[in-house]
C-alpha cells in the first residue's frame, strides 16, 4: 500500500511530540530537520549502493563521486545509528561530522545542531526519535521526491506555526508564495532564480514546483540561489533544495552588507528575484555610504538606518538582468511614506514598476499589518510601458479567516493573477494607471488613490422605504389605540 501525503505529514509531525518539553519549540526545527535529511540521504545512498555493488562490485561502489546524493561513509548509515544504545547524542554528532568530511563541502553548514549540548535530549528520547523515523523508508523508490519535498515543506510550516511569531522570520505562507510565483510565470529552461532573504527556501521551491506541475517543465534545468543571514535557517534552505532535487546554492551572510553572489566586481544578475525581506529593519547604512556595487544611488540620501525597506528594494533591482522581474513582499508604508518619495520617483520614472497588489491584513505569523506585493520588470511589454497596475486584493472576496490569521483563497489568488495577465481594470479591484497620474500625486503609490477601495453603499429604494415607514406608523397607531383602551379600562389617566 503506497503512502499518502497526509500519512507522511503525520509521521513527520510526530517527531515534535517525541522531543516536546525536552527542547523549546523554537528549536524543534534545529534537531528534527537534520535527522529527517540524514535519513533521506542514507536511504537513497543504500538503494544506489546496492545497485552499484550488484552491477560493478564493492570497489566501484566505494567511489564517492558516482552518487547523486551525498556519500555516506562506512559505519555511518542510518542502521548504524539505530544500533547505538548509549551516548546516542555523540553518535549523531559523529555521523554528521563524517558526512561533512566525506562530501567536500556539499553538506557544509547543513548539520549544525549539537545534540550533546542539549542535556534534555537523553538516550531514551533520541532512540525513540530514531526508531520512529526508521518506520518509513524515505528513498525515492519508496516515497516520490515531489511528495517528500512537499512533506518537508509541510514540516517546516508546522515548526513555524509551533514557534508562533518568530516562525514568520523564515516561512512565508504558501498562498502568498504561490501568488508571487504565478505573477512572474511562465518560465523557461535556463532561467535563474534568486532570493536574497531566502529563509527556508520556500519561494525557490514553489517556482520549481510551478514549472514542473503547471508548465510540464524540468526543474533541473533551472538554477536556484539564495542568501540568508541566519545560519540555522540557511541550513534549512540547503536541505530543502536538496530534498526537492534542485540544483542551487545557498550562501550565508547579510545580503546588503556582504552580498555573496557577484561576478567581476558586480552583483550577479538574475532572471527572477523573489523575496520577503524583514520589514523596516535596521541596516548597516554607515558602512554602505560608498557602496562597491552602486546599489543605493536612487537618491543622494540613503534610506534611514532604522528602516531598510528601500535598501532591500534597490539591492534587488540591481540584481535583475536586462529582462529581469521581481516579486517582493513589502509593508504598505513603502508605497506612501512621504520621505521615501525620493526613491519612488526614480523607480517609477525608470518604468521599473509593473504592478502593486494590496494584500489583506493578518496574513503573516510575525506581523498583522497590511502588506503588498511589488512587481518590478526591467523589460515591460510595450503595451504596459508608462503604466502601473494597482490591484486591491484585501477584501473578503480574496481571503478566508482562520483561527489565528487570514489566508488567501485559491479563488482569490486566481482572481489577482487573471487581472494582472489581462491588464484589467475592474471596479473596486484593479486599475491601470499612467505614470503621469502618479507623478501628479507626488509619486504616492497608495492603492486607495487609484482604486476605489470603499465599501459600496447600499442603494435605497425610496418608494419601498416610504411604504415600510407607513406600515410601521400604522402599526404604532394601532398599538397606541389598544394601550389607550387598556389604560381607560384600568382607570389610568
């Protein structure tokens, strides 16, 4: 009987129950995700090794470079770990070290957790966790890679929800990511994708999934890269790409201060950039006054040190090639804050902005403020030049209320995508606006200036309302007459 996604999800979610109370919920991902990845590597390695031994013998099978998964050295297979009864934490650490040493940087930065340092992860608890994971084989023959990849993302989402507000720092809700990818699609073989604040890698994975499922393409013919300042989260992104079988590279560091993707002294250019950067965060303004890459030249004054929104936007704009497009999640303030009109003006006058999609509030775990998607395009179609489309997708028609946050619906996502593709003007939903009109508004991009976002007032049928009033007056007169009769019968004045 084949495994379903729900069954696989349930199996992986159970890992959290096993270590619950032993470690803080904010650290579940640090100890469980690497073990799931290790199990996946080991299971696939064993299947491939058996085939090589059968066909070519042991000597051939011992060559690390013939495997399309990381090489697992002798003595460090998953079953070797299962056989350990004491000091299980040391055995896990040793296994991770062995994988690092055997793979020439391929898994560098992935296995970061120190199981020995976590006192509450006892032999008993770790043994139960290992035994639980052992009940299902995770090789590609047992679990299709796309299902395993989806289950892994579900596990990442699950941990983000467990963490609550802090989980939103590395996980963007799936429907927002799907909307961003669909607004950029379709894609072609050879396209390059980059996320400078990559988090757990969900945007890159969704682009690959769309190419495979919606376009019938081969994601292995796309290239995916990302940069992440948090080393533990960067490790998750690396595992995520690997489990999904995607070719790519995740680098650690602050994207603004130390961009890791450069060529010949310039930023590497990409076909597509997708990002959900940290809203209104501090950035190293003083150290970037004379930026090596000339990123922050939209105005002589750089964005405020305590509000790096436009620093990120300028960085991403610089990462686009001559036909590049970007989908960027932004806080609404980016659209209308008065002192930032100095950055909106060149962005608009250079005809870089293609569309702005206003989203409902309370979509994210880490903040409830309204946000939007900013779509940039360095090569807008001729019929869209000199125009910007505004889409108001914050009404109830676009989302559903969940217990603790809102969620875009499939229908809402489809509605936005259809309006964008058709460049539609729809009452109270979308409108295409000329740069001239935006210029007259001092480059203010507040959606409400261009799309009537107010609730329509209910039309009043005057004749019907008057008839109702007369009926009510007649009813009142009848009641008063009856009261008078009762009062008279009771001798009340």
